[in-house]
C-alpha cells in the first residue's frame, strides 16, 4: 500500500491507531482539527483539515490508496452538532475518495446504527438499520453512502460497526467490549483484505457474550483474541439486578437507546474509571 490517510487521528481511537495504520503504508497521512499531533512517525505527515470542508478533503486524499475514516463527533448531541462532521463530513470523504480514485474507505461505523434492536436478538451484519440517536442516524447515512458509492462509483468500503472500544465498566461491556489490540487487528484486516465491495463487520472482541454475529463477514479474516468474560463477575456484582424496563439494558445501543435524543450517551458510561480488576491488570 503506497498511501493511507487516517482521519480523527488526534481522537481516542485514532491516536492509538496511528502506529498500526502507519505500518500498512509507505506513506501515512494523519489528519484532524488540531494543529499538531505528538511523536510523528518516520513515514507520517500530519495535515490539519476540517471534514466539513470538501476542498480540504479533496486535497487531503490526493494520491491516496485508502482512507481509514475515524473523524467524527463521537457522541450523541443535537442534530445541528452531528450534521457537519458526521453527515456532511461523511459525504465529503466518499466524494473526495471518488474524485481521487481512492480504492477503499475503511469506516468507523457504530452499533448505534442498529442500537434499538432488542439485545436478545443475535443480530447479523444484515440487520436493518434501527438507529438509537442522531449519532446512530448519521452512521446509517454513512453506511448507505458507502453502499451507494460502491454501486454507482466503484469505491469499496468496509463499515466497522464498533460496539464499545473502552474500559469494561458495566454489564453491557461484558458483551460489547472491543479491546485496543483487537481494534488494530480489525483495521489491519479491513485494509489488507483483497476485495470487499461494500461490506459490514462488527467491531467486537471474542467475548463469550458478544451479542452480534460476524459470520457473513468471515472472509475479512477478523479473528479477535480478547474476551471480556474475565470482568463478568465483577461487573454483574457491582450492577445488581438490572431493570428490564430500561432500554439501556434491553437494547444493543445500551445507554444510547435509553437517553433522550440530543443528550450525551457517553456521559452515562463512566468510561475513564477502570474497575478494580482492570487496575490490578
Ligand atoms: N470509541 C468507541 O467505542 C466507538 C464506538 C463506535 C464507533 N466509534 C467511532 O470511532 C470514531 C473515533 O471514535 P473516538 O472514540 O476516537 O472519538 P474521538 O471524539 O476521541 O475522536 C474523533 C476525532 O474526530 C475529530 N473531528 C471531529 N470533527 C471533525 C472535523 N469537523 N474535522 C476533522 N476532524 C474532526 C475530533 O477532533 C477527534 O479527534 C468515531 O467515528 C466514532 O463514532 C467509536
């Protein structure tokens, strides 16, 4: 691979992925809204660019073979907040990819595109869109954009519906956890798989209680290794009896399924607090 562009490179997942994506390319371009990122890698160039500006994104993707698209507003918010980075920004990525002859977009979609499906339904990659928030709705839009640009313009895409790439801090995460090493492996397989057309895959670790089915995406060769079962006892003991009238417990989207539209979902998750066993680990 000659040149790969990573958007959202200053974000939580993007900053972890920089060194992993850099290894897959001769020339690695990272981009975000900040002026600079620290510890630039030998084959890395950082470019400040705004996803909402089509001209900047067309310029950014010049000569690229692939774009790994992680830039977005990463939580539920008002429609107006989501519209720029997550909807117009997505259009700008696929349109700029097309104009530049970029072969593939590897996209950080989300479980929130299907978050209102009941959790006792073991959903596959063909589950119909059922967003839980404006944030999830924008992921549905981007997945449809990916499908459209494959059918009409020949740009390949893999949409990774990431469940929860964060510390395990609640019972839901015992099923939904995606470890950082598994995230890196997933992105590597999405970049290196020879052909994909338009594809969807769930971003989840090898959890005993993973609530989604990647069977139809097995050709991508994603074989996660980590398993959140090690945290199960502690998580369930801490949480006590779960309320079955709470959509947060009963739907794939977790707290995003329960909150009012426009309110933060991440605020419910207490993501920075490591549990006792993770602190020890
Ligand atoms: N963290 C998870 O568990 C999870 C789960 C599902 C999907 N995702 C998706 O993965 C991606 C990265 O998530 P994250 O947790 O690292 O979020 P994050 O908020 O830490 O990172 C997103 C990055 O996008 C950048 N960005 C926002 N608006 C931009 C704009 N207009 N132009 C350029 N850059 C812009 C931000 O500056 C930020 O650095 C997002 O698309 C998110 O929706 C994450």
